[in-house]
């Protein structure tokens, strides 16, 4: 049924441990006329079946879809999507006061190369492999089957995530409906979602639980939300009773969305007046501000998207956290994050430790944070753990 890829002798051990990737060095033979994105059948050196997956050009040569000898068809896609939705429901994420969540998180949901975020009645789909790109329409049909009338729009947004050498044309656009803007609900708060112009799928769903924790610490505090993007942490801090909230981002568009989200959630002028936003560079802002804040949130973009950038990334995290620790008031709370998959928990913690030592201030770790239940980690794929966070008490 599918073209065959055969592995070298002894190179099937990772598959026996259910790891979802096959690296190019493990392959001894690829069937003629096998193209990037094809569904392929993986065999060991003696021709015994191992798995079915998407073939791609590069170091990761196959992303495994199933360890069973099955056909990848509509029933397969629907079953995987149903399993993903049921796990979100079991975790209590899908609720009337929370219609914003990640439905599919790649390897964590046994669909490597695929991301689907749900914002109320819209789904944003993102492919990270040619195989998932080629299957996007079949997946969209089954997504509509699963959600029925509660899903009005499916937008495909993969212009920045697909392999650039694949020379693919259709990389973004509507697969269903035409809604260009949605107001979604997260833990009872409202957020404008702009997937057309915004980063990723329009909103950083992975910080939901951590935003809720910020709300719990915010009462009476003066808060700085650095790298605010669309203001998620800022809105939670205001609801939590912060006395002042400043949002900073280098993007004018991000600041515009932050201000809209503050206005959307707070009718009282007294609440809105607590908030001020600034479009400027993070280090420039730290250089110009005084020791105003007793809560600082650092949620920067990924400093290292691959291991070659690791050394500079760790230096960047150290420098950034040192600035925050130096500026925060005694008794202040620092929320600091890394979303760089190439940076381990230990490396990130070492960077923050170094920053504290350079600042000559005593720091306690109150919480160690991570990604939420709708960004699950496949137990056979530890590489899927990417979000690291610490909540620090700075004396």
C-alpha cells in the first residue's frame, strides 16, 4: 500500500521504545520515487513491519503516525482528534468559561508535525512537516466532523513553520469559513485573537495556568509585564488586584492588542487607569526605569531555536534576568520563562542562578512552572518538554 523504507540492522531500537522520530542515519534503503511528505511503511533490516509515518528530507527522516500496520485515512484522523479532545475534557480545560485551548500538540497527541489551537468557534491549524501540510484538507474535514456546528472557521497558518526548501505554495488561508477575528474566553477573561497578523496561531495558549498564578500573586503589587505580546499576563494581574500594571513590547502591534484586551475586560475607568503600555526594547526600558516594581514577568520569545544558538541564548537569559533581579523591589516576585526547546530546565535554571549571583541578592524558588495539560508531553518523546518557568522571591 505504501512505499517502504528499510532500516540498518540494529537501528530499530528507538522505535521499539516508541520514539516517534526516525533519523536519516538509521535508513539503509528508500523505495524509488518516494517523495517528501509521502506516507511510508518502515521495516527493519529483515523486512518486518515497524511503523507508518511521514517521510521528509532532513535529519529527522520520518515522523511516525502509527506503530500499527494500518491505513492512514479519515477514520485515523478522526480517532486521533477525538482522543485529543477527550483528554482536554478529562483535564477540565474545555469549559463554558474557557473555550481557548490547544487541541493537538504534535508528538504529545501522536500527530507529529501538527498543531491545532481552538479559539471559541475557530480552529487554527499549523503544519511543521510536509506530510501534515499535504493532509491538511483531510484533517480539516474530520475536525469539522468532530465539532459540527460549533466550529465555523478553520484557518491554516504554516508560512513560517514548513521546511523552506520544500517549495510549497499554499501555506496559509481558510480551509473553512471566513471569520477574520474572534473574541475567545480564557478562565473567564476575554481576548481578541488575531491569527492573520499575530505570532504563532494568534495567542500563547501555553501560559494559561501561569497567567492564573500571576493573578493570585498580583494583589496590591506594581507589575511589569515584559515582552507582553497581547497582554495576557497584564489582564490577569489587573483582575488580581494589582495597583499598577505596565506592559512592554518592542512591537507596536502587540501594544495595540494589549490595550484592546485591557479595554475588553475592564469597564471601570479605575481598572483601566492602572494600566500603561510602552512600545520599546526590553533592555532599553530596564535601563531607563527605576526600582518601581514588586512583580516582574519575563516571557521572552525563544532565544534558541536550535542547539547552535544555545550558548548565546543562555547568555541572553542570564543578562535579562540579572536586569530584572537588580530592578525589582525587596520582597518582589519574579516570574521568568524560557520557551526555547534547545535550552534544558537545568540550563535555564543555571542562567537564572548566575543572574542572581551577579546581582548579589538572595533569591528563593517558590514555583517551578511548565506547559499545561493541553500541551502534553509524549512519555516516549521527552524532547516535547519546551516551556520552563520559575517563580522567584527576591529579598
